[in-house]
C-alpha cells in the first residue's frame, strides 16, 4: 500500500480529497467563587473522554509515521479554560476522584467478573489519562496540539471569541468584528501563529461576513451544504469545490453524505447496538449513598464516566458492554466510511474539472464523549485513508487552496448547520428576549468608546472599560440561547446571560458616573479573567489610535 501524497503532488492528483475537521468548543464556565461547580464538569468530561483520547490518537499516528491530515478548530473559550490554573487543579481532583471510584468498583464487582473486567478497564483508562495529562504534558494540552501542528499533519484553526452567533449580532458590525478579531488574537497569543481558517459559530453565515474575515487575515471558512447550493451563482461543482466569495476568501461546504453517516440519529454509526451506551452510568444506576462522594453535592445524580452497558437497541434490557466487539465494529464502520468516500469520488470525478474535495466537519466532543469509540473510529479512518491508493487522499482545506484556486466566484447564502438550516434554533420563543438586551449593551459600549476617544482615561477606568467589554462578549455566547431552546440546563443558561449583562450594566453606570468600586471590579476580573489583552477602544468603529490618551 502507498502512503498519502505529499502536498506538492496534490496539483497533479486526479483523485479526490477528504478533509476532516473537528470543532472543539465549550462555553466559558469557571466559578472561582465556589469550591466546585457542576457545569465545570462539562470541561472535565470533555478532557477525559475527548481531548486526551484525541491526543492519544495523534501520538500513535506520529509514532507510526502515518501521513495523515486533520484539521482541529479550538475555540477561544476552550483555549482559555485549558490554560487556566484553577481549572487545571480542579481537573486533577476530578480525575483522581474517578480513579478512586474505579477502584471501589473493582471491589464491588468482585463477584461479577464481566463487570469487574470493565471496572479494571476504566481504572487503566483513568490512569493513562492522568499520566498523559500530568506527566507527559504537565497540564498543558495546548502544547500537545502545538507539537502535532508542527509536523504539518494537524492544522489548527479557531472561531469567534465566545462563539457568538454572528448572523444575529450583525445589527452591529463592530460586535461581529470584535467576536472575530478577539478570537483570532486569543488563538495567536496561545498557539503562537495566525489561523488560516475560521469556524463560523454554528456555521452561521450571512452575506458580507467574508469581508470581516478577509480583514482579519482568514483565507477560508465553512458553511452548511445549502449555503453553497443556494449561493448567488449556481455552483458548477456542487458542494465538492469551494467558492471564492469575491475577495479571495473561500467558502467550503459540508458534504451531506459523510455528515449523515456520522450525525444521523437513525442511520449514523454512533447508534450501533454494539457501542457503549452514554446514558447508562453508575451515577444514576447505583445506590445514592454509594455514589454520593462522586456526584454533585452528594445529592444530585450526574454522570461519573463509568458505564457498563451497550446501546442494545429498542426497549430491550441493556446488555453488558463488550469493548473488543465495539472496537471491531468501529473498524468496520471506518472501512465503510472510506469505501463510501471512494465511491463518491469515483462518481464525482467524471463530472468535475478538478479533484473533488469532500468536507466532513464534526463537533469534536462527539468523538469519545458522546460516542465512546469515536476516537478509535477516527484513528482507523485516518490510517485507512493515508494508506489508500485508489481514490481518497487526506487534505486540509489549506492544502487544497495551495494547489487549486477556487474556479467560481459567488456569494454563499445565509445559512447555518442548525435545525432547519437557518437561525431558528438561536432565536425563537424560548430565547428571543436575549437579543434586544445584547444589542442595547453593544450600543452603550460603542458609545462609551466614542465618548472617551479624546479623554484621558485613568488606569482604574481602563480596567473597568475592558471588563465591560469582556462582559459583552461573554453574554453573546451562542451556547446560552442554544441551551434555552434545547431545554437542558435552562436555569444556568438564563443566569449566565443575565449575570453578564448585569455586570456590564453595573460597569457602564459606574464609568458614566465615575464611581468605580475597585474592590468589586477586582472581583469581576477574578471571576471573568478571559481575554487578558482586550482593549475597549476596539468598540469605537472609527477609532484612531493617536486620539487616545491613556
């Protein structure tokens, strides 16, 4: 078998390309005012079940000299949380508690050999995660991703500052620009380079957004299939070649076939009966007294990460999980995925004047967290595609653009990858109250920046202004309206939006009245310590640096 082609050979390659993109994002959840906080577990679970296993995949591919290509989008909020010392300390405590629970499970299941075998597997799993996190990377997972980016096989890109839903923030172009520019600045500060690509939050695009991206130095972004299919000009190559938005920024469209195979609730791989059942967790299944030390406040049941059953199917009693059988099924599904991509490419190649590119974007947290075997499936896919010589070549979108200029200029259509394809999931009867408040705060922030354009600003005022800008960005996160619509942690989502807006309003009034309480300001800076280099002056749309006297 041959290895995948070097980048320099892509131009002459008449085969097709497969670009897999993982988007790693979590909302900014950090609560130093509490000893522990339930929603911080979102990060801890994702590190344990997704990010560390993904790093394991990259390590094995590197050790075996596999010539893969993979793109990973790291959101600025996730970057900040992965670098945060408080959260790093709390994560280690979380991981040690999981190890302790696994040890207890080995004892509890001593008369149930099939269950004890799984308990021992979880102990090994948590021990391996602890070794990778603490000993190999000393708590700095960004350094792991930087290491693999340096090989040229992993491309890192980013998204908007707090994953703000840009089509609904576009009442103010300044709001959109600050989401984009702050996100890119955070990426540069932590990863040491500028991203070439940009993941639009929720793949939310509106005509004109490409101008903001071009000004920020971005060369490509992603839209859902109908964003290209309904473009201003009918796409000659469908979703299998990017469009040039008219300013040398390329729009790549999601491939519906590869998406359906992974995402579909009915037909997607993760629902296979042999895979581990996410919802069958001992945090809910065992006696409360037994699991109390490992759940929220000893009373509220939560996932522990220790799960003993497989999907099974239908309403049948859940059968015990068989890891070897599940991994074998993941390999079968990887073969199926690559085989279907080969058939796609064979079909498309005859009708196109260039090699097709199949763009397969997914939420990173699907792999390992929701779909426990997903990281193994991904590793198998990358290995199989790298060895294949009959139709599929792995490539990043940057690889493609280096070898193939977009052949067609057109403006994509307004679109998202959300339910029904537009903005209805982020603005509806459950969450539409958010946007007038966001727009009002944005207008007030911009007015502050204008009014202080030629006024001497004291260091205390500058701190308050910058903190107000942080509060605006944090309130704009798309996660909160999404949660309000999905109906999961509604109370928390409500509180996050209202708290950030209340903090902004307090700071705005304090600045206007010149009555800043430094002690309270310091408390806000400690609680919301994201974006240390933020500059309130960016909220002046017509700012002139020389006009500021700081």
